[in-house]
C-alpha cells in the first residue's frame, strides 16, 4: 500500500505503542504523535526492529494544546500521505474530589480527549470518505459506560468519546469508512503512575487486568472487522454492561465505593 499511512496519537508507550507495532505490519508509513521526544525515539526504534520496511514519522507535540489537531494534519511530512488509519489514543487521567482537583490538568485532559480527538477526526474523515476507504479507532474506556465519583471528569470525557464514536460509526455506514471505539479496562501502563492510582497487586491481578499487547490485538482485530464497540476481556465486557440492569444512582454509588478504596490506599501509600 504505497503512501498508505496510519496516524497514532500517544504512541510512545502503553496501548498506543502496541497498536503501532501491529499497524506497522500493514502500512507503508506510520505517523506517531506524542509529547516526549526521547520516549518517542525509543518507540520508533522498537517498531523499526519489528517492521523495517515501514517508514516512521515521529511528531513531537503537546496534543492537549489548542490547535494541536491542525498542527498534526497540516505537518509538511504528511502532505504526500493518505491517512488510511487514524488512532486517537493519547490520554491520561486525574483522581480526586472535583472540588480539590487541579483545573489546569483537567482542562488539558478535556482538550486532549474531547477537542483534539474530535478535530483530528474531522480533518481526516473527508479524505477517507472521498477514497471510500479508512478506519478510525478512538480509545475510550470501560470508564465511559458509567459515572465515577473521584474520577468525574475522566469518566465523563470517556463517555463523550464513546457516544461520539458510536454516532459517527452510524453516520459513515456504507461509505467504506468504519469507526471503532476501544474500551479497555485496567491495563498496566504509564497511565496508573500518572493518575496516581493502581496498586501493584491490583494491576498484576490477571482476572481484572489485561496486558497492553492483549488490548491492542483485540482492538486491531475489531478494527479490521469494522466492529463499533471493542471491549477487551470478558470481565470488562460484564463491567461495561452490568449498569444496564441497575438504577443509575446505584451504579454511581457502587463506583464511589471502589474509588474510596483507591483514595484510602493513596493516603496510606503503597
Ligand atoms: N491503562 C489503562 O488502565 C486504561 C484503561 C482504559 C483506557 N485507557 C486509555 O488508553 C489510552 C492510552 O493510555 P495508556 O494506558 O497506554 O497510557 P500511557 O502508557 O500513559 O500512554 C499514553 C500516551 O499518551 C501520551 N500523552 C499524554 N498526554 C499527551 C499530550 N498532551 N500530547 C501528546 N501525547 C500525550 C503519553 O505521554 P507521557 O507518557 O509523556 O504522558 C503516553 O505516551 C488513554 O486514552 C487512556 O485513557 C487506559
């Protein structure tokens, strides 16, 4: 596929890097956008060793800034390329009571999860529709299926990604383009350290956590099938659907109990 590129955000580590490794096998070019140069260079080297024929274009930029999507899309190194696959993966979480959390961090998260993801999709989609070919993978979370006290803004932002992607998947039916929304559960990556929760024994528990490699394989399999909602792991599938059978305020209260446990752990330390 000459000049057929996959554009992946947040590809330096975790789920994004595993997705990039798999997409490198199917695309002539990978465009990887992430915030830290050194981490991105390391990611490029590890992908190159797996897929030497794939040309990798690293873009170092802060995707939580206004205008970031336009900056990526209009980058000179992308002008000769057709974006065949777009993966909106970059993201991070915040934890704590909304009245106490840091607004700067939260507003950057909203910019990244909501505005950059939506704008990048808007910029890439018309070309895909004109070529009658393309795949979009938006990374939400099982968190998108229910509200979470102590992670109110994170869960709400992932509910946006889920709702937006499901609606868009319906709109593009029959155009040759598909939209898939990936909803992982607990996956040990850099995410836990950044958000400040995730006990080592919890992330190591094979019943509730999946590896980033497993999540990426499920995502790419579902992306290729054109499936709309992709949930890796049976427990996560149950978690994502259990709320349907309970009153909404009961679900919110149950999630609060789990998060209060995380908070008491944070206060005590590991
Ligand atoms: N891990 C989980 O349990 C889990 C569960 C459900 C959903 N998710 C979602 O999965 C996606 C990938 O997360 P992950 O678990 O793979 O975490 P990760 O290992 O921290 O990877 C996220 C990547 O995005 C980058 N990034 C963060 N902010 C950015 C910005 N402003 N501009 C450019 N790049 C930025 C990170 O860079 P830095 O390392 O420099 O921050 C990192 O390389 C996220 O959307 C997350 O919400 C994760």
